[in-house]
C-alpha cells in the first residue's frame, strides 16, 4: 500500500536524509522523501497507524500531515499557499537579519581599514557582538532550533553547519570582550562575520523558496484551470452548483466561453472545445453528440449539454495532478549516489572543520607558506593573526562553504520542473526513474494498430469494373445496403464511407452472413454479394472477372471486399487501417536522432510489411500474440538494448511492463495507461518526440546540477581548509550554489519540445 504525506520543516538535503532515515527505520516502511514537493511517499508492507509514522518523523525534528485522496486538490492548494506564506516570511526574516547585520558591517569598517575600534575597544567589541547575537537569537533562531533538533536526533543537517559557523563567530566576540577586560588572551572578533553568515544564509533561503515556488507553477496552473461552479439540470430546473457538488449522471449546460466543469459525454449540441490543458495543442477540437468531454476544457462556440461521467478524483485533471505529484515525489536512480553522499556529508564536514582547526592551532607552520603567498592578493588573509584566530577562521570557512543543499536539490528540482512541463505539454510521467531510462533508450518499439495506425478500418479505395451503369458511388451504395445490417468493423467502414460520399443506401432483404467469406442479400430485386473471391465463385460470378480483380489486388496488403449483383462483378472496395498522418515524419525524425525503430503486431505479414515500408521502420515482427510481443521485447533487452515500448491496447499492457520504459498513447485503454511509465495524452505520435526531448532535456539539467554541485564542493572545501576563503564569501558562495541549481532547473520551462 502506497501513501503520500506532507512533510513540514524541511529546507535542505540533510533534512530529506533525516526524514527518510527515520521513516525507513520503522519496520514495514519504505519511504522516499522529496524536498521540492515537501512530501514523503511511503510504501507499507504491513498495517501501520499514522501515529507511528508521525512519531518517527517527529524524532527527526519535523512534522507530518496526512493527505486524504479525496482532498488531494485542496491539500495541494494548501501546500502552495503555505509555500507562498513561507516565502513572505522568509522575506521578512531576511530583511530583519540585514537590518541588524548592516550596522555591524559599517561599524567594523574603521577597524578593518585603519585598525581603529571606535569609539573604544570595549564599546566596539560589545556592540558588534550584541548585534551578531541578536541576529542569531532573532531571525536566525529557526536555523539554531533546526540545528539542535537534527543534532539531538543524531542526524545533523545543513542547519548544524550554519549554526556552528555563525555561533562560533559570535562567541569570538564574547572572547574579545573578555580580552579587553583582561580576562582572556587576544582573539580576532568575528562576531560581524557570524551575523553576515546568518544573513546571507537567510537570503539564500528566501531566493531558494521563491525559485522552488516557481518549480511548483505547473501544479498551480493545473489547479487554476478547475471550473469553480457548474450549471446542471435537476428536477426540470437549471441550477448553479459548486463543481465539487456535481454528481455522476448530472446533465451540465455549458455555454460559449465557459469551462466544462467535469468529465462527461456530449448529449446535445456542437461546439469547438479548447483541450490545450490536456494535449498542449491550441487548435480547438470539434465536439458533438457521443463525443467525450474533459473537465476544465473551454467551450468556444455552441451550447453543449454534457452528462457527467467522472467527478472529484475521477476526472482527467485530478489524475494529471496525481501523476505529476507522484512523479515529483519519486526519485531518479542517479540520485541514489547523491543521497549516499548527502547522508555522510554533514558529519564528514564536521570532522574536516575540526581537522582544520586542529591543524592551524597545533601545526600552523604547515599552512603559513600558503597563507603568506595568498596574502599578497587576498586582503582577508592575514598570517600575522594569532594561531587561535587563524584556526577559527579556517574552521568556520569549512563549516559554511560545505553545501549538501545543492547536491540534494540538483535532481528533485529538475525532475519537478520537467514533470510539470510535461504535464502542460501532454506528457504525463508516472515515475522519475522513467526519465533517466528514456534518456538512455536506444530502441523504440511500437505496436501497430491504434499506435502507428488509426486503429479503425477505413475505405481507402473504391473500384468500379467499368459497366456504364456502375460508378464508384453505385458500387459503394450496393455494398453499404447489404453491410448496413452488420456490426462487423469492416462493414461499418463501408457504411460510413457511403455516408461521407452521399451514396444511395437502399433497404436490403434476406440478408445472410457467410462466416469467414462475406455477406449476401437482396437490394432492389437484385441478389447482391459482398465478400472475398471464394464467395464470388460460390455465387457463380464469371471466373475471368474474378481473375482480373485478383491481378489488380492480388498482392495488396489491404482487405478487399468484392461487390457483385445478379451474378455479375460490379467492383471492389479496398479497406485498410490507415497510418496516422504524422507517423512517417515522426519515425524518420526518431531515426535521425539515433533511435532504432521496431514494430510488433498481431496483424498478418503482408500488412505489417506494407506499413513498415511506408513508415521507414527499421525492423518488424508480424502475427504476434501478446506473450510473443513480451518475448520480442525481452530479446531486444537481452541484446543489450534499452527498450521503450509505445502502445495503446489492452494486449499491449504486458509489453509495456516488460520494456525498460513504457509509453501509453493516451487515446488507448485505461489498462495500457496504468501499465505505462509515461502517458502520452494526445493520440498523435509527435508526443513520442516530445517525451524523448523532455527526458533528455530534464536529465541534461540533472547532470549539469550534479556536476556543478560536486565540483563546487571539491574545489571550495580544500581552499577553505587552507585558510584562503573568508567565511562571509564562503557562505555567499554556498547560498549561490543552491540558488544556481534551482534556477538552472527552472530553465527547463523554456525547453523546446
């Protein structure tokens, strides 16, 4: 059983690790925590009460809230509102911190440049120390409390590093005051530095909160699409009710310019409906009686009467929001390494900072040469300071430069933005792992019927034998008159084409189906036969006419329905499942981008060969049962290929699961969509291109973020250890690294799909 919970109080990768570690310590719990989504996805292998989970999260120093499935939309709105409120609070806290820090910075300028502690040494040390302490006790109190909670729980996070760095700096001010009073040896007063460390940290928190808020914009946009009210018919009257009060079976009235409140089926009226929220396409779709209608789409022109079929959590929009949330809370395999590093990062940095302090204090000669060399071009490096001051300077810099935040945000933030972008472009990602898999996929396997083709037979050619009394319309009308009594898909294709062409369809009598061969009946006193050549021979049609027809269509991959009347061949109708308009262009583009394309179908060899040739497919297999499709996918994987399977039918579900990553065409069945890792809302194949481009763009951002986060720490920590990095610059760089990771992820919104 899988459940999602809201986690409050997290703000760094260490927080995520603490919550995950605490939850996973509970027997029967497997948890995955997302910082950008502020949630935990918990898989339970036994019955566990919420109180047990809450106790585990509280031990780590955080709060947990249940999310009722029926209130998912409301819970998401609350989270977004809370995010906005925290952003405003972070803004106020930041400016409060700087209001206290700025005077300390100005006060220390005469001491920095002229060695003058104005108005006296005691007043200066007391004043800047008091300001530094005020920053920690006031706007920085939340950071200090977070540090205490995580340290007490045995899982130190980023707050511990900041609180230690800023706290030790302020304590040097207390020491300096004692020195002025003659009660302690001399030490450099770093209290203003402590205030600046805290203020820069709070500034980074604010900017990061704003950027993370933008990362949630996709869900915000989706939630804003919901229609607040619906106009329904009840007891003969037209009432306006809240959309949440619409019941299945209600008849909704939607006028031009209004949103369709919830999913349904059109009963009356015709109109163009903007379905861009689902498909990403701006061109309105014509809707008429019998057509499905999606909730929150916009009715453009006519009045529609729609019967509600899905309400609340059963609507398309609610399912989209659920899928996006689940994907944003999931993890990409590459993140596992980052998580392992993050889990030991803070304890390791504490050890490194202690080593820096001990090294500078006990063996200052090891580092003095580097300090003297750097003092020529780095004004903050002063090798003449006492060994205690130098040791504290290096240790504080190491504490505040280390940044697990950037590591922890690198993957989930890019994934959050990528899945959100996909949701607005008709690409719904169920699991973050699918992004990484699709990024490295080299083989795309397609089902034929309904995926590459329309999935429904259509008349593609009508042939008249040449009798002056028979033209194409006459041949089509004769066939439709007989086929009108049949529900066979091929018969329906003939009848629909006759309607499109305006052919005369007469009432037939004595209609009789010949199993596996065709159908016969009487139309206007003539015995009409529609079927294969075997049926024609059985009905006594001239063999030379049949031979002419076989020469014309004999090797054709299409299904041929011969039409005869009163023993004379009148013509033939070619029926096929035509390929989708965009199929060839899409497959050629995929081939140009390095994908190997394969088609698997249960159709016969001749049809499969014709479709493969028409679309430029690299390889195909025909006449396959569902189990054989699975075996074909496994064979490709055994060859070392990373396989993405694209399908739409019930019989595609096993293959979708067997592939490394499954993509379900959204026009297909619910079973196929449930089995897939990615759902393509639109039926056109351009969505496959969008999905591959989105996966590659998202994973490129993940790689970029992880690269810069690692390089930053690898370079910065040794520099700080050598005492060459001012703690204030170190903290500014740390905050900037987190901000840059989130900002880089948000650039995904401009990706061209």
